[in-house]
């Protein structure tokens, strides 16, 4: 894997799907899938909800706050689970981090 694609996910990260990767609903199988060149991944329902929040604008901390409020769950547990899941996807090349544009 190219060095530039690997990210380390933290609460400050602003993850997003890379340009070549799409989150789509497969109507035939009735499941959400992440489509990447020559690869398909079917994330579980919770992962799909988190991936919908990965817009490159929201930080992982903001996602954890939002999910903790929605599910009335302990924020620390949500945060550590979200970071672990996103790191796993990043390590597999299904996630990147929004970076500030440089002129």
C-alpha cells in the first residue's frame, strides 16, 4: 500500500471515502456495500451509519458526540469503537483523511 494512503485515525481526524471508493446500497442483495476498484466490502449496520458521517468535514470527535447522543451510550466507548472501526477500514484502503488544500 502506498505510504500516502495510510492514515492514523484519532478524534481529530476528518475521515472520508477516497475518490475511487463509493458507499452504495445494493438493492439486489438489500445491503450497503463499499465499492472500490476490484474490491467490495459489506459493512454492518453500525459501520454504515458511521460511514455516512465520514464526509471529510466532521471530526471523529464530532461523530462520537453525535452517536453517543443518538444512542444514549457512553461517549468514551463510542469513540474508541468508532476509532477502531475507522482505523481498520483505513488500513484496508477504504478510508482516507480530508486534508487542507495547499495552493
